C-alpha cells in the first residue's frame, strides 16, 4: 500500500458507509448505487481493495469511539439518577424551587408533578383560601441501581433478583466471586 492515502470515489465512500449498516457487502454494493448484476462478485472485489478496507476500519473506529462516548454519558446519567440529592429540589427556606431553576441532573430525576388545590381556611372577609399542594414524583433509585449493577456484572442480565430484598445477597455473591471477603480478609 502506498504511503499516500488514496482518495475514494463518491460511490466507494458510499459503499463503505453502507457496508457498516449490516456488514453485507453485496447489499452495500447495491445500496451504494452499483448494478445488482454481479453484485456479489464485484462487492468482494471492493472489499479486497486496501483503500476501501482502510476506510471501513476508520469508520468502524469512529463508530466505536462514539459508542464508547455514548456509553460513558449513559453510565454518568445513571450514576446521577442513583446518587441525586433530593435536597437540591428545595431552597434555603425549605420551599420547592421553581423547576426552571433546577440544574439538569436534578431536573432529570423528576418523573411527574401533580398540583392540587387544598382548602386552607378563610380570610377575614370569609372568602375561601386554597393552597397549592405540589406532589413531585422522583425516579425509582432502586431500579436505576439495578440497571447499574447489571451493567457492572454485579447482577446477571437474566437474573430475576428482587432488588428490594436481594441487594445485600447480590453484593455478598459479587464479593465472593471477586474473592473479596468482609473486613479485607
């Protein structure tokens, strides 16, 4: 292969991208705009081309890097869902903050808000006073923790472990598998 990187034609570039859709060279060849006639034979000729092979590897690395970045972002989000501090929902006086003023991490743990009126008495003129009661439903931490534990292979993916009951047992088993005894023994 020459030291200089060979520029691919538009169709060759398209073939490389289409190949990554399903790793089917014949179908990628057709989707890239080539004739279906002799597609199988001709697609493999393209696959043997060093420039095309290198470009496919380059595209795969880019996909892998984006996948790793997405995985990192997902795990970070999951971590935030598990370890959020509900006190961040309230101001210094203990009043619920305006939702528009919440940072993204704390706002993301809110799964529902219900506002209802409650009779709060009467004013001096005998008019009824109603208070707004705001109910805020937060993310289920235990479910988020279970997802994180499955990702970290602490719980097996096909496990039907009841996280409410089996968390301690699952941690004990994971420690045993890892050779970690209680008290550092």
